[in-house]
C-alpha cells in the first residue's frame, strides 16, 4: 500500500479511530481556542496592563513579582504568568515556545495516536479525558506554587531577591508532552512483548496469540 492509499484510508477511518480511542470525550476546538488564542493573549494582556500602568507599579510589585523576603499567595501564583516589562524579546520567545509546544501536544493526541491505531489495529490504548483535564488544571493552578517555592529556596541560596516568568510552566508542559510520548512507547513495547500485538509473519499475516484484545488503560 502506497503513501497516498494509506493517507486516504486514514482519513476515511479517522472518525471511528477518534471514537474508539475515546478522544472525542474532549472538545478539541475548545482546547485549540484556549491554548492557541486565550493563553498567549492573556500573557500579552497582563504584560500590557503592567507596561501601561493600568496595573500600578506598586500593585505589580506586590502581586505579580515574587519577592523572596515577603512572598504572598498572589505573587506565588501570578509571578509565573508575567515577564519583564522591559524585555519584549522574553515574552515573545515564551509565547512562541508555548504555541509550538501546545501544537505538538495537540498533534500528538488528535493525529499521532489515531494514526498509530490505524497502522496497528491490535494496539490497545484508551484516552482518559478526566486525567487529561486534571493534568492541565494541576499545571495551570498548582504547579506555579511549586515553581515559586523552588525559586524562593534556591534564590536565597544564590543571593537573588525576586523572580518572575512563564518559563517554569513551559517546562511543566514539556514534561507532560514527553511523558505522553514515553507512555505510548511503553504501551507499544509491553503489548508487543506480551503478544497482544502479534508480530508480522513472513507471509505478511499476523499470528494469533492468547491474550490478544486485552484493554490497556
């Protein structure tokens, strides 16, 4: 089967692959709007409000800059969503990096996973939408406090007085992306080793093996 035939077959089978993997439990249009429009716009908006002093300098320092000597709940959270107002390159690089990373996560789930299932029909993988959403909530709302705690601890050791920036959350999303890839590869390796995915025979057919059809969650 040539590349054109495989592509045509994949497009035809795509709806059933999405449903079979349970990927349709997530509204990916909402995901795309949130990650490709709302998050980058929000980062620039906060930057603009501070730069134009719509958020006063005193409020910015109190709530958006993590000062190691006097941290507070707001600064430990919000400091992870701003950049240096005097460095436009920093926010541009972080926003571009976040867009590329979100795009890779999007492609992995809505294209790569269905294509793997298309090429290996015996592969058992079921997307867990609750775990996916909870992971995003943890990264956006809980990880900032962990990042701030680490910054305070090591910042004092290194003699620094304050910190801010979106890079820590980018690393969290990068870790989530790598974890997703590793999880896919581990599942493939384990299912091949157990015989759930039968090996190709010389004739091109697959040999049956006890345990085929087991579901992996």
